[in-house]
C-alpha cells in the first residue's frame, strides 16, 4: 500500500514537471512549437532553467498532497523532483 502511494506521487510529480516545463516553454519560447523550443534550449544552454521553472508546479502538487495528509504521495513527488534534477544535471553537463 505504501509503495503504491509513493509510486502514484512519483508519477504525478513527473507529469506535473512535464506540464510545468511545457508551460515554461510556451511562456518564454519564441512562439515556435515545443520540439523546436526544446532543441533550442538544449543548444543555447537554458534547458535547466526551463526545467527549474517546470518544477515549480511540483511544489504546488507537493503542498496539495501535504494538505490532504497524503504524505507518501508527497514523498513520491519529492523523489520525482530529485530524479528530474539528476537527469537535468547529467544532460546539461555531458
């Protein structure tokens, strides 16, 4: 039961981060499609900034789970944030 709740929180955290990333691209992009803006962010070196802005949505989801007393789901969101951070670090500095 606990593993299921953590897994649900992890998936919700990844989805929230992806949605936040897409919103950040739409707000700060050049008006191009998402794939082009993604490639440009990697090439120009501001990919990690967009992912960081996308992670702000994880903060909202985390506090929503805490308020609902779903602590294990909140742990999953934290785990997703850590995985995204490590992945972003590896993509940026490889």
